[in-house]
């Protein structure tokens, strides 16, 4: 019977990671639409795709795993996932991965 419980926990953990990845993808979508398909004068910002998409999806997966670990009471695993999430956030901020193309300012 314990093997069945482990299997259920494993499936729920995988579902948490999948849902987190989908949420990360959905959160990235508005930035991707504006960054890839161009803004001012059709200029595209490919960093939104090459850096922003992986950071957002991996961040969503990590957040799902951290939440699942917290709900199970696995504090060390949750802290490790939270540290990874903080590292991904720092990477995203350092490289400005969700910056879209430059917009025309007031002097245009």
C-alpha cells in the first residue's frame, strides 16, 4: 500500500511542476508577443525568446516544486527550490530578459 502512496505523491509532484511550467509560459506570453513580433519600427528583441522563455518556464517549474515541497512539509527541499528560484530571478533581472523592444519616447 505504501508504494501506491509514493506513486500518488510522485504524480502530484509532476503535476505541480507541469502546472508551474504552464503558468510560467503564460506569464511570459505577453512579453514574448511584444518582444518577438516587434515594437517600434518592427524591431525585435530576441533575448525575450532565448533568455526570457527559459527563465520564466524554469521559474514556474521551480515555484511549483517549492510549493509542493512546502505542502508536504519538506522544508529543506522547499528552501533549496526557493534558493534556485531566487537565482533564476537574479539572472532574469541581471540580463533584463523580459525587456521588449525600445519604444518611441516623447521626442518621436
